[in-house]
C-alpha cells in the first residue's frame, strides 16, 4: 500500500475536519479526489504530505510517517499546491538546483514535457503568466519521477489545449510503482485520466473505488421519463442519469453525475459498492 | 551501517551543499539588496559619527584623538553588526512562514537539521563576514576621502553635505590626518584591561580585605560570542514564531519577559534569601578566598551557554513541528 490512514482525527481550532477517517491508496493508480468546497480535500493532501499533522490516528505513506518529513520520504514525494510559488530564475536553472534532491530526476523528460506544454526552459519564471508557471511546475513535478505525485487543483489556470496536454502527460507517466493523486473541483478535467475515485464529504471518505468498478455497478444513460435513478438531470438530449447496472450494460463514466449521486444518496452508494472498495 | 544511514537522514554534506547553493541562488537578489543596504547604512553612519566632526574635536586634543576615533569605529562596528544581525535573523525563516513559499521550503528533501543549520550559518557567520568586509571597505573609503584633522577649532570650517550631514573642511594651515579604523576586535583586550576593579569583602574569618578582579580576554570573548549567539537566536525564534512583524514582536515579548524576570529576581532576592542584594549578585560569588589580583573565573560561562543553546533546541523543535 502506498498510503494508509487509520482512525484519523484532524481539526482546525474549532472546526472538525476529519473524525476517525480511514483511507487506503495503492501504487499503480491515478486517483481523482473529489469533494464539495470545504470538504477537506486540500487538508487530506496536506496530511499525506506531512504539511499538517493529525491529532489522533496513524498515517503511513510509503512506509514513512509523513510528519517526520525525512529526506528519504520527501525525495519520493512531489506536491503541487493550488497556490504556487516559483523563484525568479530560469526554469533550466531552477531544475538544476532541484536535481540533487530527487535521485530519479530526468532532465530530458523535463525538456520534452516543457516542449509539449509550449513553455520555454530559458524564460524567467517571474515573467511567465500564472498558467505558464503552473505548467512549468507540473513538468518539474513529473520530471522528478517521484513515487508519489500529489496535485491540488492542477488544472486551475490552464487553457483548454493545456488541459488536454495535461491529461496526455499524466496518462504517459502513470506506472505500476507510482501513485498520482489529483484533487479538483473541475471533474471534467479528469475525464479519461483517472482510474480510481475518492469522494470526501462530511469528515469522511464516502467512496474509494476504481472507475471500472463504478461502470460495472452503475450505468450512465438517457432515462425514460418515469424511470427512477440515483441521480438525474435534464439536458438538451433529455433526462440524463445514473442507475444501478442490473443488466450488465456498458456505459461511459460521467464523473459529475456520479459525484452528485454520491452526495445525494451516500448510503445507497455505500451499499452498492459493498465492503471491498467503499471505506468509512 | 544503520547508524550511518540514520546520520545521513539528519545530515549529509552533499545535500547540505545543494541546499545552501539553492538558497543563495534563489535569494541572490535579496542578498544583493541587503548588501547594498549594508554599504549605504555603514557609509552614512561612518560619516555621521566620524571622529573629526566639529562637536567631537572640541572635546579632545592631541594623542586622545587616536583613542577616541578608535573607540568610535569600534562602537559603530559592533552597533551596526547588531542592527544587521537583527534583520538577517528576523528573516531567517521567512520562507517557512509565508503561505505560498512554505510548501516548497518544508517539502524540500533536506532534513530539518540541515535547514536549521543553514539558517544559523546565514544569520551568524555569513552576516558577520559580510559586515567585516563591508565595514572595513566602506570605512576605509570614507576615511581616506575628505576627513581632515585639526587641533584648533578656529582652523576648521563645517560644510553641509547633500545628505544633511555636516563635515569638516580643511582650512589653510590645518594638518591633514586620515583616520584609521584600526582593529575593532581589540575591544576585547581593552574591555578586559579596563574591567579590573577593587572592592572590600569579608573573608571566612571575618577579616575585611580588598580584592581586585578583572575579566580575562578569554572571558570577554566568551561573553561576546555568547551574547552574539543569544541575540541571533532570539530573533530567529521570533522569525519561526511570528508570521508578521517578527522583530517588533520579539522585542516586545522579550522586553516583557525580562521585566518580569527582573521583578521576580528582586522579589526572591530580597524576601527569601535574606542577604544583602549586593552580595547576591552573580559576580559577588567570585570575590571570596582569592588573591589580590584575580582573573574572574570562566567556569560559569559554560553554564551561560545553555541559554542560547536552549533557544536552538526550541527553534529546531518549532521547525520540525511547523505546519502550513
């Protein structure tokens, strides 16, 4: 297991964020972390990285205690926060400064990623736009080749072609020994990218399940007018919704629909996914 | 083998070199601005308090000049060092306290010890070496420029510079003397020599005798280093404790603390010890059973080092437990 959280409690002064939280994430997956505003997505990521310490419970990440922030642990972790800071240097110079800290840093990969994103290695980062700086940091994070890559709202500030490039890049670097966690509000940015979903709501993990498992158990389709659904919404094409897949139908995962279904019927969803994948 | 691995988790020389290089490269602009401020402030202060200003020259004549301007430069040097150390130490953990920068600072793969060590080296050794270089260069340039010596007030004129400072102008017949900065570290020897004093104390048999004590250069050096470290670590503590206005809040907190401590010592000393307050003072302990001219014992200095070292421990703990 890459990450194991056991009976975790965390609160900010007077606001309780997590109480008795359990979560297990494995290598070889690209996880999408979803939740409403203030549900605790960023807090969860910071707890994994050792930027916040739990009040009670255990966190084990790659065999390390994140709060100890040991160099061996940190060299296997790259965190891209929502609000980024980059020094006033050229990207090429900054990459050279970071290289000694990440044993598997790959300069050639960095150049390829930067080219893909159309960001120059020789431009001073202070002169880049917010979106360009975000792209530069994503490239750097990928080139560091860490076992755990954590991204908080990575697509914020990216233009439409860049979001597409982002999906391609992430898909290309996802390997068996790597775990990538992406937290976002913009679920459509994760289309065809993630292979597992974690939904955080009301201090707990509502769902932790692979996308294959979702489409095996649920079907996303146009509904008849009187057909009951876990969640449905009107669209120009008719009534679009998610229902229990009783006949083994094939369908494409609609993450937005699934997310809304989880929020509306958390207990039903928990019952559908049983004990093997849904955690408390 | 395990110990070696554990040691490398705490300190690795290659990683530390990479950390230091990254720090200096990223903060080069800030460092150069700080250096510029050091040069300008030192130049202005050296000009402002140059020993050949009208008001000073009227106070002393002849050979006293040398002592006076030596003492002046030494005071400027140590005063400015404190001023620059205050700023450097107060910003030593700024990256860890700033919202956006703190992610990178905390998650950079180096140990807390290495990050602390770099901050300490920057706030002590690096600032000190920079200050020595800047002070001697600037003071030398300033002194060799236009300062003139004179023995009689009527032979000099005073002009106003563009910065508003007044400076003496050579008049016909006056002797040109360029002040020399001298060795500002000899303040230790001078302090040691001037620290000797005599007082009458009662020995164990009830006989009152005169005793003379003085600080050895070793004691003065230790006091200086200890005070220097304490000063730096106090402001480093402020830097990792307060997000904003750390220097101001550090001074306020420590001012209140020392007021309380002073009040407590006074109360405890007078109420519980039942001995004259004069005798209760720390140095009083070293007057008994000594010869006529006795260097003050240095053994207690080791104990006093506990104070700055305690601060280092607290700073390290705060850095290890720092959250965003």
